[in-house]
């Protein structure tokens, strides 16, 4: 069962939702405002190696990530 990331086009809230069946997608609502005007975001993942220190990992190139880890470079 995949976890999808969504962004509400009405209020800007970003959230994740576990989707059990594709038929459930039209029923998903924003947890903040209850609207269904959602945009599916591109999901990223983080991989950590054993013994790796966060100082060894490069920071986000822009330094302005509103969602740490979203660019795939800012691992904490």
C-alpha cells in the first residue's frame, strides 16, 4: 500500500495519505480545510548508511528548503 504526498491547492497544506485502493483517491480531502482540490506531489526518500554522519552529507544547494529532505539532499 503506497503512501502518497499531496498538496492542497486551496490552503497550501502538505500531507501524506496511505492509499489502500485506487478507488479511494477521489475521496481524499485536505485534513486542514476539507477541500478536494489536491495535487499529488513527487515523493522522495532518504537513505542512511550505517555509521554515516549528517556532517558528511551535503546540504540543500539552495539552503532554503521549506520541507527538509524534499529535495533529496538535506538529510538530518
